[in-house]
């Protein structure tokens, strides 16, 4: 593996891999908030969510494994790192995380998770579902119309890509003046 591609991809791997942990922790703290014992809560959570987590890890791993067949070494490295990292994150989420949660000190009175307004938002959305779907459809159609009206393109002129006082742009201008090209 190339060091540069490995370090650059680690932030993405952390962002993808922490989803499994968030999923298990959310269910665990909800079950604890309902009064379940830690071991019982973990047993139920791993049994109920383990298959879904494994399927999600397999799907993500399958998508990134396509990079293994790319011609560019960076993509091959990224595919291998993602495949191994996603598998490792999922494995740790159903083995190490439950063991760690059992070791946490028990609270006297388990707190229910904070809803931060989500139930209210869900009830409002449910009551106005046709409006929400209509607005979503209108936004999608507007995005398609905008793409058709202003199709995206690639910028090939470095003067428009770099900052005005960029050393790379200054060097390009010197080379263009010296050799008579752009």
C-alpha cells in the first residue's frame, strides 16, 4: 500500500466504519433506557442487528472490491483498505464493542435517550406526507432541469482553477511566455 493513499483514505474509512458502532450504541442505550440489563440488551441487539450489519458490510465491501480491478494503484490501495477496514469495523462492532459495553459501570437509573425533536418532526412529516413527497419531487425535477439547462463541464484552464497568486499559475505563465503556448 502506498502511504499517501492510505493516510488520505483513513478519514473516509472512519466515516464509513463508525456507522456500525453508532447503530449498535443507539439500540443499546435505547434498550438500557427501557430498563433492560446490559447483557440482555446486548444479546438482543447483536441477534437483531448483527445480520443487517453484516449485510451492510458485505454490500459496502463488494462495492469497494471493484476498485481492486482498477488500473490505478491508488484505487487498488483504496479498494483493499476499504474492504479490510469495513470488515474489521463490522467484526469489532459485534465482538469488541459489546464486551466493552458490559464493562461500563452501571448507572443507578438508566436515562432514556434524548429525542432532540425527532418525534415531533416525524409526526408533522407523517401528517403532511403528500406535501413532503410533492416538495421532494419538485426539488428533484428542478435539479434535473438545472442540469439540463446548465450542463456541468470540466475546467481545463489552470488560470480558472488555481488562486490568482498561485505559484503554479505563475510558473505556467512563465512557461507559456518562454515557449509560446498555453
